C-alpha cells in the first residue's frame, strides 16, 4: 500500500511510523509512506550536539540509529 501525505513535520511522522511498526502483526500489509518534511538534522547514536557546527534555525533531532 502506498500512502501519500504531502508535507508534514518530521517528528510526528517518525513517531507514527514507529507506532505503525510496533503495532503491525505478521500478516500486515507493507506500506510505503511518501512525504516531504521541513529541513532537519538527524543525529545518530554516537552524534553530539557540537558535531553540527552551524544548524541555524534547522532543528537537530536525535535518531536511534547510525551516527
């Protein structure tokens, strides 16, 4: 199933995707979510705030992967 959302904020969509993943069962249909979000910096597990030198007005969001 393909879902088209348009432009949304990053954090609520991330939470919705995590919730979808946690709630789905073995027989759930796969979904592809197509959307755009406002600019963000995602910072992985080993990232630190000082690693982003000049974020300006762009939010820095902690991510639970990579780094």
